[in-house]
């Protein structure tokens, strides 16, 4: 803990660092719920595909996009592109 004390308390001195890791926890919740309900993924490719789609939708949501509209555009062959950091 002493080694990382400066990083652990960084939120106290840097207003850009969130107080909690709630966003990170929310990001892993959906795959965990999917695993719990269905018992997991049948293949590695299926898991990778799920994670890619989920990551894309989570990024659009965090950037303020309407997900229904984004999915509609995607199925029409015009997927919206998330902004790069």
C-alpha cells in the first residue's frame, strides 16, 4: 500500500480522478450477468464478439448517443463512429 499511496489518494488532489471505480465496475457487470444467466459462452469467438459489441455500445452511451438510433443506423449500414479520445 505504501508503494501506491500516492495513486490511491490521487482523487483527493486531482478533480479529474473520480472518487470511486463505479464506472469500471458497471462496465464488467453486463458480461458477468450474461455469464450468470446463460452459463457462459459456447465459444471463445462468441465471447469476443459479445465483448466487442458491448464495448462499442458502452462507448456510444458514454458519449451521449441514443443507442436505439445508433443500432438502427448500424443495421442500415451506417454505424456511428465513437469519438476518439
